C-alpha cells in the first residue's frame, strides 16, 4: 500500500467473514435452541516499533469492528456488533 509514492508498511488492513452455528441443549426440556449466524469484521493495525533481524517482529496497536446476525427456529434473531481495541506483539 502506498500514500503519495511512499510505502505504508506500518499500516495493515484486513477484513473477513464467518458462518456459525450454536446449539444449546436445555436441561428443563428436550427441545434444543438453535441459532445460525452470519458475520464479518474489519481490522486496522499500526506498527509502532519493528525489531528482529529482518524487522519482521513488532509492537502494534489497532482496532476491530465485528458484526454478526443471528437467526434460528424460523425467526429473525438479534444483530450483535461491537468495536475492539488491540495492542500486542507480532512474531
């Protein structure tokens, strides 16, 4: 990725999707609760400090936004979403 002809090697962007299935067996009745989910996420990370022989390790901060839609038993379910703040080391 470049900005005004300069490489942005310190910026990492990503996106992804997911499919899920949740099944809860209840003790009080024999009917399970089922839910299918469809979701995705966007993520951005900034490298703060690179280290290692080839600068392939580093410390980073970032953010992530998740969105999941649930449905089950023939009904439209809730939408769950939320932001996350990230900090860590890349090895």
